[in-house]
C-alpha cells in the first residue's frame, strides 16, 4: 500500500511545491520513497509515497506507459497479477517493472475504464491519459482503500487522505450538513466532515477532462430478488463452494516479497483467516493479539488457543487505558472522522507493534460481518422479517432466547429508549432495518448535546433522506430480503466510512502496515450474496456457512462462540485512569468549545458520562438488550 496524490488544473499551471508538500504529508503511508511527475504543460501532476511490498527494487511510481503518454500512481494490491503480466506481454506491452501496480496502467490503455473488471484486490489509483486529456481515478469495490477529492480554484485535487488535500492548498473547513449526517447514520458514502471534500464512492470511478467531471459506478452487490428462481443446493454444496473461494482469497493474499503476519482475536473471522493461511505456509505465521485488563473485553485465551492449533507464533499486545490516552490524539489525526470508542486507538497501537516487529503486511478479518450478517441487528432483522425461512412462532422463541442469553457486547447496535422517527425509511423500504433504529435512538441522545443553532438548521430534516436519495433503491434494495437490504445499507455507510477507516486502513497505514482483507475479495462476496439468507443466519447462529466451511481449521471454542464485537473498555469504567481525565479535559476545555456543533454547557452537565465519555457505556445495561427484543416479540405476536 502507498499514498497517492493527483492534481489536474483546468487553467493555471500547477505548483510542484504543493504537489510535493501533499505527498510528504503521506510519508507514513509510504516511507520507502517518494516520487513526483508533472506534465510538460504543468497542468497535471501525480505524487506517490511508496510502501514497497511487491518488486522491491524496480517498482517505483508514478509509472509511465511505453510511449510516455500515460502515467499511473497506485495505492493497493492487485492479486493474480502474474497471469495478467504474461497476457499483457504476449499482446505486445513492454513492462517497465515486475510490480503488480503496472498491470492497471496497461489494462487501462487497452480497455479504458472496463479494466476495472479485470482487477482483483484492494486499491485506489489515478491515471493521467494524455491522448484523451483525461484523468481517470478509481476505488475498489468496497472502499478498503481511501480516495478523496476536492475542487479549488478551478483545479481538481485527489489524495489518499484529506490532510494531503489541505497541504496542497484546499481550505480546511467543517461541513455542517455532513456532521449532521454522521450523527444520524454514520456518514455519507460521498461526503466527508469537511466542506468541499468528497470521496470517490466504493465501486466507482472518476473521469475528469477540461470541460467534464463524472462519477460512474462499475460494481454493486446485486443481491438476488426474492422472486428470482434460483436452483437450490444442499448445505454441504454451499459450504464447499464458500470454503473454496475463501481459501483461494486467503492464499492469494499471502503473496508478497516481504513477510506476512495476521491480526488475531478470539472471534471467528480472524481465526478463520489464520487457520486457512496456516495451510499454505510452511513456516509458522506470526499472530498479533490485543489484550485488555478487563475480562469481558479481553480475548487472549481464545486467541492463544487458536494460535496453538495452527502452530502460529502468538504475540500478545497488552493495552491499558493509559496507553489509549497517550495515543488518542494521534489515532484521531489519522482517522479524519468521528470516533465511537477507543477501539480505533487500540488498533493504532496494534499496527505499531506489528511494524516494530518488522512486518509490513498483515491479514485481517474485517468485512466478514458485513457479508455474512454477523451483528446482532442483522439477526434481529432475520427473526422479524425472514418469515419465509423461519416461522413466526419459532422466531418469537429465538428472540426470547437472545434476550435471556445476551452478554454485554451483544447489546451493541440494538435500539434502546426514545428514537427519531423513521417514517420515510419505512415508506421507501417497507420495513425498518434494526441498525437504523439503533442509530436513530443514539441520535436522540447526541442531539441532547447539540447547539440550538445547529439543531435549528438540521433537526427538521428527514433522517436517512440523504442516504436513500443517493442510492439505487429500486435496483439494489426493493424486492430483496430484509437482511440483504440491511447488509447493503450498512455496507454503503458504516463499512467504508468507519470500520475500514477507523479499524482498518487508517490505523494500519499510520505505521506503514498494509492490511489485506480476504473476506472482501469480490469473488468471495459474489459467492455469498447468491447463497440463501439461511446460510448467513440460521436461528441463533450468525455466519453459519463460514463456521461450517472452516470448522476443521479453527478450535471448537471459536466454532461455538457467538459474535463478540471488538470494543475497548470505556473510559467510565476507570475514573482514575488517564483516559477518563483526557476525555474530561477535552470536553470541558477549549477543544470542545472550538467545535461549533455542540453546546458545551449541555455537555458538561450530568449526561456527559453516559453519552459522550463513552457512547457505548449505556449499552452495557441489560435493559438496552431487553427493550428492543421485547418490542420485537410483540410485533411478531401481532402478526
């Protein structure tokens, strides 16, 4: 992985100094070298900060085409690239490097934007095509790699991080409407918290010429409609199909010219990745695990047992609340978004430990919950609305079971208490996704802390209007199962906007570590999207097909364990620790006073510890779980 910058002026010559400053800002993403290219007419420039992983000696970027008329800067990895290199050479291309990045340039020369359908991996890249005076930029299908853009002074700026845009001269200002959307539903797939700064959405490419600008989708989930007649197969066949494609994705991500490690928790996802990876490595894999000093947040015993089963070298990374306090600001600077819990800081420290141990590449389990329905709110949707596959009486019984056997973490992302009205969502979709209900309830609590002027401007707006207005509702949602609709909406908001940023790329690349996510290989996703919903969620069991597919390579403990969301201990659990002091200082001091959206007098009132010190602390109370489940049972009984 790397950091990339692009500048395209429609008028005045670009500043080489600004291009260099922006690229230097991304040094943490690419400490192994920086290079720049500026067109002869000084209207276009590309910058690249390199983290060398494939072709360590000759893979410097930007890379030029054979005739010098096209240039490319890539952030990411393309898997299966060797076969494409051979095809390109047979067709007459002369490759300058043995890097995987170069294949995108020549595929673009031959196919234009259709090249994206031949690329497999995590990526964001920029191509300057001088023959057509066109800037072409693209982002991978799920938003694993970031790509931001802004227009300023008749110039288009692009970069891997917002801070690089600011270094290039884009003004740094808040976008109040985007802040409101982040409070409501976790953020928009195009907008950011900053005025005039946007994201290339996942699965889209950007085209810019002197007179034209366009964002074009090239991939989407395309979940099957309920009415579609699809051939039915046995569970055994579905499980074998999923095992094959997932193991292939893991095997391909072991390819690197540097050592590859694994992040390991006590959960099914990372254990599945480690278990499959160990089958394709002759030497022990290094497995890094975060540990906490509070038992309900610590997964060291399960992770250690899993490492022993695979023969991995187990490396525990102990995290105390003082550690979180010491590095909180550093992690937030890297994330460039809101933080819901200090788990992002913990991942920041985990990546630092990986880099200090000499690793540049790590495999992770991110994305599994988003494609397999791993969170409690997806199970609730299945029980409430999946009656084609689970009868109402059985679903009611399962909801009771979920209520009775629910540990603290399972209350995460289930609604509790007063909620914002979601009339428009129900009118459009025909039901209310449970995660939206949960966010609407959270929004009520956060709104109690907002300034009156901010509330006055945005409180009357329909929740989720902006989100649904920007999606192909009829083409991607209507006619699909409720679970698939919920998965789709989550994957357009929280997955790229928070999980892959705060818990993925931004915390990893802060320390020059490339995260590889086999669950978000598009062949894996396209396989599971076409399987019945009951393969994702069966009764009380989430990610059913994954459990069965990897049962032979994981421990029995992991196989039988339900989802345990990754959270760090809230600051309120230890009021004598530095993290609690840090939060109090920030909320009561100039830091919060400088942000125009909150009313500091409301914040420092009695609600501060239950709402802002840790937004998730209120979820630990049993009633936070019982209330939504009790409501759900009533709705089922009323059918």
